[in-house]
C-alpha cells in the first residue's frame, strides 16, 4: 500500500486494534514502541541416517537438535542485557518418521521478538553460531534460515499523548490505560516509519458479552458495545492531530 502511494500527502496516521485484555470501552496506548520486531527462523541439522540398532554407523541429528534447543534458551539470559526486552521461542522440532530408523535431518523453527536493532542482530547471529558449532562438534552441519518480519510499531509521542488526552476527555481517566509494550508483531509499524501517528487498543473484554478470550483464540468474540468508543476516539483524535499539525506549521 505504501508503494502504491497510500501515504502520499498524509501528515499523520491512526490505527486501532481490539484489546481482549482491556475492559469494554477502555482505550490503551503509549508513546514509543508498542509492538516488537517479529522474526522467524528455521534450523536444519544435516546428519547421516541409518538403522537405530547401529547408531555408531550414523550421525544422529536428533540429540544435536536437543542440545541446540537447550543452548538457545541461554541466549536471552546470558547474551541480552537484563535492561532489554527480547523473546526467543523454539516452537517446532521435527525429526524422523519411524521408531527403528535414525533420521538424516532434524528441523527446528521458532520466533524472535525484540525492540532494539542491536538486540535483533545479536540474537540472529547467536542462533547461527550456536547451531553451526554444536553441529560441527558432532561432525554434522547446520543451516539457519532467518527471516525478518514486521518491524517494531513505534508511536510518535506527541500524537500518542494527544490520543490519550482525547480519550480521557471523552470517557474519563478511569477508562484510559497506559499500555505495556507487547512482544507481538504488527504491520502498522511500516506506516509509522513513513509518517507520524499513533496505534492504540480498544477494550472488548466483557463477561456479560462472553468476550473474554484472547485474540486468535477459537472462542474469540467482540463486545460490539466497544465500537462506539473506539470510533469516537479515532474521529476526535484525527481532529486533534490536525490541530497539532497546523500549530506546528505556524
């Protein structure tokens, strides 16, 4: 959309997302980063398969994969600063198809979530180094395919604060929350790299409406009473943003 000119002539932008952990009618956002860099990776360990009764004739990739999983758990705790935020999760491990055959390969995959570019680079390099060296020690090779996904969504402070102020004026301070930065990925960040603006959450959580399940859950549903405050905040914030832009141009 950006390449097609969707942001041409745009001075500021507003985005919204359901917030299943905020009560219906609540508005939540914050200045600065509100979602993380979201990357994925796949590790393939190349060994030599054979019959399980003769492991000495094989190069078994499964235990090497298990060692790599354990070693990667230490990247966050030992290579990333405690003052930084990051997540490294191994989410799949596939090796072999039958119980009496040692497989040729093992494949692992997972995700990395960060906020800082330096941390993103550090973790990517650490995954590649650890997997390659553990495999080398066992006489095997490891191949890492690391794919960078969405960049962090970073709200422009002046517009994030303006949206929070608008929400307080419309619905009172009790309905406005300062959101915590989340480790989820969000493509709205690409827009905010081009023009200033704000991304916010509108609460949909309600026992009465049975809308208490998180996003991406099979039982997820929206309390439609949330639509009015969500859209009202967006419209009034657009007006406030325009006032800020005109003031800055003077």
